[in-house]
C-alpha cells in the first residue's frame, strides 16, 4: 500500500513525479504529496484526496520525492499526507509500510524537544534522521536501524543533491536512465523513462546522486548490484482506449492465459515431482490468490488424486507445526509483495520448508525469497480487482496438477484450447449481454453465488469481485450448503448466480437452482447449457477441468459493469489498495 517515487537528474522533477504518482495510484489513493528541492530549499505540496482529478501547480527543481497514500496511522487529512518533514523543514520523507515502534520513538523524540504536526508513524522518521546529528546519508542509515516493522522509505535533505532509499520488507526499485535515476515502489512508475532496473534487497539502502550506490543498513558496507532489463512496455501500463484498467485487463485474458502456460516444462515437471515426494504441500495466498489456492485443492484431487492443503496466508502461522524440511509451500501472489504472504513464507523457510512462488511481478519480494519462482507473465495489473492474474494463476496451477499426474502434455493441450475459447468468448456481443444482466442488478442490495467442486472457490472469488467493485453485498456458497442456513436469505427477486459446468456437479447444481427458484430467487446461470430454470443465462464454453477459468471471466465482466452502472470507481474501490504490504 502507498506508492513512492523519487527522481534525481537533469530534467524538471515535478512532471516526472506527477506522472509516476498517477501510475502508482492503484497502490493507495487517500492523499498525495510532493517535495522537490531547488537552490537549497525544499518545496512541498500535499493534499488529501486522489491525485487523478487534482489540479497541481508544478514545484521547481530536478530532485524530488512524491507519495500516494493508503492510510494506516492517522486519518485522511492534508496534515497526514506525505511527505513529512523534521523540525527544521529541511528533511523530507515518504514512506510505505508501518513503523511498529513509532509510539516509543515519538515519545523519546518529543522528550528531546521535537514537535510533531501529524498523527502518522512516518513523521517520526524525519525527526529521527534529524536527531542523528551527522551527515545525511549516515543519519538515514542510523535512523533506519532504530525502526521496527516492514517499510520502504525515500528521504531527501535540502542542499544534498541526492536521495536515500531504504528497504526492509516493502518494495522499492531503482530505475537507471541516461544521467538520471528513479526510485519507486513499482516499475510502471518510471517505465516511460527507462526499462533498466536495479533491485534493492531487504536490509539495504541506496544513495542516488550520479550513480546508484547500494549499502547494507546494518553495517553500512557497500553491496554490489546488477542492472536488469525488464520486458514490460510502457503501453502495458496505460489504459489505451479503454475507460478503465479493469476492463482492459479483463480483455487481455485473450492472450494472458496463453502466456501463463509458456513455461519451462522441465521446471514444471521438477516441481510436480517435488510435490509427489513432499511431506505435504501447502498452497497459500490472500484474497483472490487464496481462491486460486483453494481451487488447487480440487484440481490436484481431481487431476492427480493427490491431497494438497490450502491455507489463507494470514492464517498460516497456526499451521507451522505441520512444517518439516521436506514440506513444500506454494505461494501464489500477483504482486509478490503481500505482507501476509511474505510473513508466511518466512515462517516456512525458518522451518526448512521449500518455497515455490507463482507470481506476476518480476523481481518482487516473493521472487527474491522463494527457492523457485514461476512468473505468470500477465503484464502489469493495475486495477485493484484482480482479473487477468487470477486466470493466469489458475492456468499455471492446473499445469502443475497435470504434471503431477504425469499428464503435462494433456494439461497444456486443454489450456491451449481454453485460451482459444476465452478469445472467442470476449466479443462485443457477449460483453453487451453480460452488461445487460449487470444493469438488471443495479439496484439490488445483495447477490449470492453458488458453485460446487472446482467452482466452489470460484463462487467465493465471484463474491470478492462483485463486492469490491460495485459495493453490492455478495456472498459465495458451496451450493450444497445453501439448505443448511444461507437459503434463509433468498427472497423474491434476489439475484443468485449459479456456476454450472458440464461435469458431475451439473445435476446437483440444477437441484440447488430449483430450491432457489422455489423461494423466488432470480437465477443467473453461468453454464455451457441453458436450462428452463434460469432467469438469465450467461453461456460459457465447456472447458472441462479448466471450467474455473471460463466461469470466472463472465463474472468479472458482470462485476465490472455493475460497478460502472452504480457509479463506482471500479479501478480504485474505496478503502482498498492493490498491494497489501501491511499486516
Ligand atoms: O498481490 P496479491 O495477489 O498477493 O494480492 C492478494 C490480494 O490482496 C488480492 O487478490 C485482493 O484480494 C484483490 N483486491 C482481489 O481482486
């Protein structure tokens, strides 16, 4: 959560920072701010609200930092917006993460005479740097040594023509251009300027002046780094002709499923063999990625007759007693930065378990701590609601399940076919049909989604999608559980989306649909075949074991149009942020 960008170079910093911040807005959008330096003075502007839509007056200078916030400590106010400064107003700091010992540090600094003007944990960093009373770079290092928690910080000092970036647990990446340097929470922030990046690892800091110089926070010793070229295109991080990133990313599923299965077969088989020989395999993730992990339980059972465990990453600590050296933990994360996932992985590694990452963002924290990483190659996902990353993750998990069954080729053929079906499905007529159904739901307060087997986790995922982008209360259920309680919720006209593939769950699902109909529910069937019990039908292809992929896509589309029809900011839903880098 929170987006950071910093610039040192020969151009005016402000337009570069502004553009970068707009690209990072998906990380948090409660407030924003800038601090540039010019002729030895800091120039600061900050405000509550979203940067998109704000009219800004440029600040002077060719060095600066900027921030877009997702509030943790301190409400959404102008005062709490970053950057924060020290007592003298000559040190400015932007920060992502949480300083866990901020109360103790604030009390200590107040005793020493520092006065605070915000309710944030961030402001103590600026005062702590000031308190070190030594040269700026060393002061930042010493201050960082005193901070507890996971964070990324960028600091500047009026008169010092440099920036200092510190990373411990939250992402921070350096971009190197010709006579100019960038530092940001995520690569798209500077992608129009450079594709050459250098990764700061946890426990390190970087000094950006003419050349980036990396050091250990603890010892101050220099660290050697490589320059890496990223393959993402600046256009990938733009909306293009689409009104929202969410719909652009939904449409990109025409290609992303195909890209996800473009993997090294030997590596897939090696991990599949490791699953066979492991003392238990855990699939862990959060939110939508957790629903992919839950689907893995069904896929492995069905395709490879093998038991794997799904645990939400935030609950993983309770399972640590089951970890042995030959336990396998497969962590699924779009961003590779989700704090709960990283913490679970750290727990697993401490116990000697091997960690495999299924990730979208190259070079992310997860890829750096996992023993093996598979990139899903979906390209930047900017809408808060995950869509193309979800289906790419599902495809990769499916490949692993088929490989575990010794049927990798069969799995790949199925997924190639599925990618073709998705391509056919995402046509203008189909979009119109789903939009029409979404419009019928515009004034509904609730929506329920039911599924069985492979598509039970997709019913849960469908609920996340609808809730987060349209704010309609949505709940997913295992269809068989309906009569054990939730059916009490069904009233006349209440929308119930039933995911009904052409598999062994079909007949039982139709029985559940009839139970819903008998109570007046409005049934939207997501199915390859129409049924007289459906009030509305969203046709999906018969993708057999890949049915979760083709079933979730029309519900993503439905959620999108429902959000748009209800006037919601679908790309940036209230209270949410794309990467949840705090616990
Ligand atoms: O980056 P990650 O995949 O680790 O993110 C996990 C969740 O925060 C994410 O899936 C979240 O649930 C999305 N808003 C769902 O659309």
